[in-house]
C-alpha cells in the first residue's frame, strides 16, 4: 500500500514535518479555539473527580520535575504527569467533544499533551493551535484508514487513535523532521491500546490521559533518535492488521486539503455521546406533543450497533454507569429535566421514580441505523405513538452558533469554580490565543 515506495506511516511523517501553520485556513484556527474553550471547561469541571485525585496521589509518589500545571490545583508536575492528569480530568465527566471521523473524543487526547509541552517549552499560542489541528488531522486520517471495524472489534478509538494523534501534534510542535515524525507515530502505535469493556469505570477517562501522555513520550523519544518500524501502521502485524483496521490508505490523499475540525460535535449533556440522540429525540417529542409524564406507557429506542456497544448498560448502580445507560439518561431527563453533571450522581441513579420509568424503556438495535443515529417511539395511553429521528453528529451548528453555545457551557462549568471575573477573562484569552507569544503564563493562570 502507499504511494510508490512510500508507505502510509512515512507519508504521515512527511505531512507532519512538511505542514506550515500558514497553510492552515483561518477558520480552522477559529474552530480550534472553540474546541479549546470547551476542553478547559470540562477539565475544570472534572478536576475533583476521584480518578483525578488518585492520579495526583500517584504523581506525588513518583516525584519528578515541576514542568507543567495541573489545572485547578496550583501545582506543577512533569510534562508527562500533567498530560496524564489533565487528560483524564477532561474526560472524567464524559462531557467533552466527539468526532465521528476520529472514532471517538479527540480533544482530550491532544490538548493535554500540547498544553503541557507548550508551557514547558514556552511555545506561542498560534503554534499550540496549529499543533492541535495537525495532530487532529493525522488522527482523523488514521481512523478513516482503520474504519469502523477497528472500533467494533472492541478498541476504544479515543485511546488507540488518540495515542497517534497526540504523537503527531507533539512531533510538529517539537519541529521533528519527517523521519522522526514517522518514528513518533511508530512509538505511539506500539503502545496503543484501550478496551471498550472498561466503559463505566475510571479506566475510560484514564484512556484519554494515557493516550495524551504516551503520544507526548513518543515524540520526545523520537526527538532523541528513538527508532521504530518505518511501516508501523500498515506493515505486517502492524497497527491496522493487529488492531482490526481495514488499512485503506485512500484518506491519506486528502491530507492538507481538508481540515475536519469543523465537524467536531460538542456535548450539551454530560453523558456518553451515544445517549445524546435518544435524549434529543425524546425531549423533542415531549416538547412538540406536550406529553404529560403520567401519560407515557412505553418508550422504544432504536439505535445503531455502534451506539449500543458504547452505551449498553440497561441498569445503573453508580452515577458513572448512568452515563452509559440510555434508559437511565432518558428516564432521568423526563423526570428531573437535568442532563448536566448534576444528573450523574450515585444518589440520582437510585431515584425510585427514575428507576420505575426505566422499566418502560426498551432499547433495541436497528441494523439500518448509522453511527449515533437513533429513533424514539413514545406510546401514550390510548395507544397513540409519537416518534422522532435524531443523529446529533449530523447536526453540528455553524461556527458562530457553536462558539456561543460552547461559551455558555464554559461559563456554566467554570464560574462556580473560578468566579465570573476570572472565567470571563480566561475565555477572552482563549478566544484570542493566537496572540500569545508564550503559552506558559496562560497555563499557569489555570
């Protein structure tokens, strides 16, 4: 496979090393700033999750140089530990962005390593954003080469693809040449893992932090001359063959001509993205038809195999499990109207009224459904049926609307933690990040 004698891994290395930030469209940078605003919001909101506290305790035990800021704690750890901790914090609430073409959640794998590295090396804000866009595009390309077969085999794309995206972004930020960049991808590929079996536990957000950390390590090692297979992705027993990817390299031909950042889908419910289409469809029916809660006899949710493989829990014993249960998310939204972070506590998932309504909700796979598409049928007394079809990944708002929606979400999550004045000032800095000559003072302010 490949172009002439140049294989996929090498071609990606050439793209990383050969891309000039000036070649990236201005609109892509605007989307990147909105993505970063969203990432800061969900990281600040997730900073006190028990998972994060355990990782900080682990970092304290390991020691190391104080190089990069842990968001919300006023302390610095090594760049490696900062990427791990901040990355895990940003995915702790499962409230971060999703990109279908990436097979998962890209920003939580890229921003943590790039922020830590930019703070440590005093990189400019524009370079930080460019590194994100380049890492994101490499991740998209590898995910598209792998195909849905990779995700359906049980691999958590956020983790596996995230290792490679982070390696690519960090390689560009460090100024690695094409050979070093290809090696960075190889070092990332040999570490890539992450099982969907662990969804609903601390391991899922850990995947985000670990992929970010491993990608950073891969680039730093490659900078020092650390080698890997030159065909680590496409070669025999390489990434695609072993991790069940199709290996189709056609998407590589589009590198540099497309920037997929505009397709990022931010979340406005604090649960697995596979629960969002059922939520939106249910709420749309209730709003349109004015259905009283007591009139609901049954709710039937039809979703794709992909969505059900991610949000497969029919019951929830903990708030974390509730994020991966379509019946809980739908029932709780109907009864409480809450779909933000306050909806996913151990107390909320034990609410008797919610659990009673969950018994009326049946979820089934529809082989015709694609990605996160979902149809909801609500049956009311008398046998009347209302239905709605939604695919949240296909309904991404334009940039201007997205910016306002994300800023509102950011303020909602950050003001209780940082106060209105600081939250507003930081938002202004983020939306003008390309003006910063050094990211370090900004990172320290977090």
